[in-house]
C-alpha cells in the first residue's frame, strides 16, 4: 500500500478496518458498563478512540480529513473528546517528507525551492486535509506562504465519494435522488484541489473585504500552479493558541465581533461566500486584525434559495408558523404532499424549535455566546434530531449550515459578547423584513 492510497479498494479497506475497530471498542464498553465491570474514565476512552480514527484518517488525507474537520466543529452529536482530537485536522496534520516537497515544487514550478526562493523552510508550519504550507521569502524580500497539495488528492476524492455513495444507496429511502447532494460535495472538493481557482478567489475576496481590520493574503500568481499556491504571509495565531494566552474578555469580544461582521458583510455585498468556517481558516493577528487565509471552499448560492434561507431568521423570531411552514416547503424540508403527514409534522416541529433557538442571538442588541445555556441548547437539539433514512432540505443546506454553525461554534469557543445591531440592519434591508420588532428590550 502506498503512502497515499488512492484506489477505492485501499481506502475502503482502511475505512472499514477503522470503523470495525472503533465500533467494537464501543460495543465492548457498553457490555462492560451493563455488567458493572468497567470503571474506566469516559473521557480517556473517547479520546483514545478519537485518536485511532484520526491516525487512520491521516493516512487517507483528502476527503477523510475533511470529515475529521467536520467532527471538530461538532455541536453535540459526538463525544466532546472527538471534537478536541479532530481539531488537529484543521491545521496540524503530520506533514509529508521534505524530499517529496522538493519533487512537487520542481515538477510544478520548474526548479527546486532553493533556486526559486531567497528562503524556503522545508518544515511545514501548517498541514491539513488537502495540502501543507511552508514559509518562504521571495527574492524581492516579500514574505510568503507556499501551499503544496498532497499527491493523488483528486483520485482520493473520486474513490471516497464512490464508496460513500454506494453505502448511502443502501441506507437512503428508495426512490430518493441522492445524486444532487453527492455531486454538490464532489464538485466542491474538486474545486478545492484547483489552486488556480483558489488564487482567483483570494483576489476577489481581497478586493471586496480586505481592509484595516480584515487581512486577506495577496495571491502571488507567478509562483502558483494548479497544485502549488503562493500567497503573502499573514502572521497570527489560530483560535486554540489564542485562547491558551488567556485573553481578556475585551480581546475575545473584539475578534468575535470581527468574525461576526465578516460573515454579515459577505451577505450585504453578495456573491461568493467563504463556506469553510472553522478555526483553521482564521488567524488572530498580534495587532488586532483578523486574517482569513483559505479560500478553497467558496460558494455562490442561488438567489432564491439564499433569500429564503435568510428569511428563516425573522420568521422564527416572530414564531410566524404559517411563514415558517411556507419556507420549509420551499426549502424542501417538509413535503405537503407526503402520504405520512405525521412524519412531516415531527420534522416541522423539530426544525421550528431548532430555528427559534438558532435565531436567538438576533433577538438581542448584544448577545453573550459564553452563556452555557445556549451551548447546551444547540447540543440538545443536535442529539434530539429525528433519525430517518430520508434526505431532507435543499442540497445548498450542506454549506449554509456549515457556515452558520461554524460561526456559532467559533463564537462559543471564544466566549464572545457580540453587538448584533449592524447585522440586523443588513438583514432588514436585504429582506425588507424588520428585525427590530422582534428584539427583546
């Protein structure tokens, strides 16, 4: 088996082996607990299993580590220890060896790094699912970050999606078309492997959102290819390292506000949205700026879908059940023509209650994301979600939910107190629906 298994058989074998091993561990744990013979700590048990999954997924990289990144943002479905371990997938994956790095750069840029750059650090300072990043200096003195794509990533996407699709067909209710969902994921992942595409998105976002508070790197096109991406270096630390410094509440609020405002400014300006909201893609600089550094996953949502998605906020705040139901029908969450309307009612009630909870920050002019009750509510709804073999909701929810839940997860981790007034003005003007009337005094 190669260092980077790309065949469907090789990767399926690793995934199956990992699933069986971890599943067996939990089954044995359950039996021992029932028999009263297991006195071990849950935290250590969950952590060890998470480490096992992460170790095997690291061999696979690509799609598997994208799944691990999703686990790191989990809001209650998995044990907390999984989120802690999987957070490594955001930027701390073991790097590929130095010789392979030199080979890739030679093949892509025409010469070895020591010939192309004034300085090039052979040790990667960040590594994630698709590539790893090296510090370098151009011959004109500019400090840059050079992202190098792992070998065979595109091939792994094809094989992983084929495996996932075959498994899903056994589970999903017969008659449902799963192709739109899988095509959406596959096309997005394939775009992420095209560093020319990412470079052009860096340019677009830099023009649209770069300012004194939001730092977006500059794409250095002459040292970039489809598999090597060169950009100006942004000096800062990720969320975890920032929190280790025991920042003040004022500092937490400051960076939380920048993240919140960036999200809503994207809505105001329109167009592509940064759809990979996790801590690995944001840097907290030492002079108080927010660095946004990864633009592989960006999405342009259809206007009708995105408008209806945003309308969910004020309609849930008002608890306007007719308007909520109408939006759920338009967004394919419930089916008014389904034979079993009892099931539709169950989904409607869950989604409405979840939506009311999720819209809560917009009820206040200042919302405190450090409130443990709010975190507990999100985790409760995640665990209580109705289970079924049916696909629910538009395919675009795959990424809007990722953006919004990722935003909340980061703000909860920060424990930030956020001024929401500007966001409500943006949404009111965009939707022609008044947010202020739903706000609590």
